[in-house]
C-alpha cells in the first residue's frame, strides 16, 4: 500500500467515526433526563401546589388574618380586600397604576414601588408581570387596597428570581391608584 492510499483510508475511517459520534451525541441529547435539576415532573408540580396551599393557610392562622374577608380564586390565588374600590374591575388590556410592597412568607420585603418613589404602571393581562399579578389585578378596581397571596406556581415557580428563592409563596400589598 502506498502512502496516499493509507491517508485516504485513514481519512475515510476518521470521517465515519466522526459522523457516528455526532449521531450518537444528537440522539443522547434528545433523551428526556429526569435528573436535570430544571426538569419538573407533573407530580412535583401537584405536590408543590399542596405545599403552597398549606403554607398560605398556615400564614393566615399564624398572622390572625380575617379569612372571612379573603376570597380564594380557582387558580389558588387568595385576595384580601382591605378597602373597596369604585367602578368596574380592571380588564385585560387596561393600564393599572399601583403602589405595592412585595413580601415573602416571612414578611421580609423584597420589592416595593416606594423604593423608586414612583407608582408602578402595568398593562394588565399582557404577561408583563407574574401570573398572580395579572390575575389578581383583574379582580380589583380603582382605589382598591388589597393583599394578593400568590402561590409559587403563579409567581416565580421552581426557578425563583434574583431575590426570590424557588417555590416561594409571595404576598403583595397593592393600592390601585389609576386605571386607564
């Protein structure tokens, strides 16, 4: 065998081996991996919903929240109206201007419109905020003051956010200033 023929054979063998490697890696990457920390099973989601529900109810008991004034929506969002508003409920597609304080279940403040000194404006129902806000704001009216008790799956869920750990129940005190 001459040197050119050996180089061609080696080159062909290398190309086949590389192709096989790429195919195997491609198939392996398509496999569902339940060990991935970002993969959440339906069973885990349902279990977390139960944990969130109990966490919120325990918060009500521990903090003497008057639950006769609390409404639970089908989604699991709880709303405590502290001051009734006026007019129609906020609709998706309207802008709401609000002051708010966001707390975790330990009552530690993690966010507030008062830090900026300006009310927060949001296009309701457009996904600009967490689901609990989008849903909760549509239950409120101009001038209304309420607390939203948001289960983790309507908040930042399994992934959390910068200052919010995964699976955190959130509490927002909201004062609706304007609706347009």
